[in-house]
C-alpha cells in the first residue's frame, strides 16, 4: 500500500534562505511531526526515529534517511526506509521539496511524499493511513513555514 500526500506553502523569504533551512538536517527534522533522535551517519545519510498516531495506536519506526537528489536552491529529495518498533512492518518513503521564487522575497515550497507500508502495518487500511498522512503533511507545512520565517 502506497499513499501519496502533497502540500504547498508560501514563505516571505528569498529562495536561497528557504533552501538553507531545508538543507540543514537539524532544522528540517524539527519540522517533521514525530521526528526525533536524528543522527548524521555520513554526508547526506542519517538515522532517526519517526513516530505517529495512526488510528488507535502510536507507530514508531527506526529509519535511515538518504538524500538522493539536490539541486540547490530549487529541490531536495530523500529516501526513507526502516522497520517498525515492536511490530512486524516496514516503511519505504520518498520525500521531495521543490522551491520556486515567486517574488524578490517570497518563495513557494511544494512538498510531496509517497509512503509504503508492508507487513501487518500495511493492513491498517488506506483510508486511515491516508488521513494520518494528510494531517502530518499539513503539520509539516505549518512547522516549515514557522521555521523558515523565524530564520
């Protein structure tokens, strides 16, 4: 089961400033709901714990994050994969952020994720998981806007 979510925000900073926040792993991690314990393993390779409330349970994943594409200051893409903590399940996701200068000090940021769950977690049901993913995408967008404009 793969679920795709997208979102868009506009920030009142230039594209280079917005990209600098997105390129900073610690600052970007603060924007991701449920992301904690981010550790850099190598340039553009990290581990973290991702947790989320899905339906009636909290799911946690030990993940590896690999930045797979960078086109500064316009795009960043990463691949996330890992195993559920305490349950049989695996997550594989792709996350992409595109930045477009829409005025001298205004940038539109579009973000998209495609998340796939396997094992028992894949049986949760797409409507439940899709609703949770959409909520997390909205939270990410709001957090990212605060993080960038607070810069």
